[in-house]
């Protein structure tokens, strides 16, 4: 595997983790949203990753190519909304309960920390590959 493959793999992971962080921040921002354009409370979004398949050119070359990662889709969590008793709320039902998004702030924070650490690890990988490439150039002098 050459140094450029390691850059491609790490950059694909950076893109995927950025989308994951954007999705998590959207979940956290909508933790109190009780009414959406689709109706009902906001539903938590989850990111699904998959390996990035090599392109046609790489397959044609027949070389063993590293694949990387990409976001295959963003799915909506199907968990039931949690009910909160607040009869004064404008979205309360006839019994006084408001359907709130089923988003756990601690879980979202932990997911955000994991995504941040994965992002940092991929940045470190790119920096290490860059240092190795520079050292290889120095050896050639």
C-alpha cells in the first residue's frame, strides 16, 4: 500500500465522522422539538457506515486497493417518543402529555466523544503518513 492509499482511507473516514458529528449535533439541537413538518416530535437520526468499494479503474488495474469507509445512509430511530406531563404545553394531548423526542443527552454526548476521537485518530494517521513520506524523501538525498 502506498502513502496515497493511506491518505485516501483516512480522508474517507474524516468525511464519514464529520457527517456523524453533524447528525449528532442535529439530534442534540432538537432534543426539545415536539412538532416537525412531518408531524409529531423530532426523531433521532443515526448514521450507518459501510466500506467504500474501489472504483472501476482500481478494479481494472487488479491491484489490491484499500477501501476506506463512507456513510451509506442516515436512518431514523423508530423508538417511541417519551411522554412528558405538561398540560399547559401547546402540543399536549387530551390527557396533558406531550410527546417528546426519545433522545438521551448522555448517549448523544458519548457518541459525539467517540466520533471526535475517531476523527482525531484519522488526523494522526494522516500526519504519520506525511512524516513517513517526508522521511522517505530525505533518505533519497
